[in-house]
C-alpha cells in the first residue's frame, strides 16, 4: 500500500509539474523586457552615456554599448553581442536587477576594424530585444 502511494505521488508530481507557472513566469518576464535606451557611446559617467554617436573614427579606442532595460519583474540577465560585419567579436552577460536598470558593456576597437558594427541586445531566452548599429570610419 505504501509503495502505491509513493508511485501515485510521483505520478501526480510529474503530471502537475509541466503545468506549473515556472515556464509561464519566465515567458512573461521575457515578453515584458524592453530596451528603453540603447546607444553606442565613448564612455559612461554617473550611469549616463557620454559622447553618443553612430559613427566613430578608427582611433576611438574603446566604445560602450549603454542600455536602459525596463519591464523586468525580478532579477534576470541580458546579453550584449558585439558584431563587426557578420562576425561575432564579443559576448557579455549583464545582470538586470530591477524594473528599470541601466547597464553597459565595452569593446576595444582596433584601428583596422573599419566598417559596419552592431550590438545585439539579447533577452534571457536569447531573443533579440534591439540591435544598435554604428560605423567605424578611417
């Protein structure tokens, strides 16, 4: 009799677990995340982007991708993926710890990396929330 109860308990648990709200909560959180601000800049000071632009000279050195994320219902994570043309050059995971959160990543730009760049801002499920395009000029 005790074995039957254990078996039934395991069976009921396996049937109920897929219906639990865990997957739904993750999907809702992902759907509500938005990039309120997504920009490329030369620096971030006091949580604000400095020298924002969409075109920079090859001698720029380091650039930052600044994002303000809204809509998180709890702690989550986004990812900045830096591309030179279609080649991934960097991938940076960043924490988002409140409903309105500012964060940034940076990338050293080599003088010979002239051309089109972009940073894809990915949600926790890998979906593209926004792409921020910029160019490096001679």
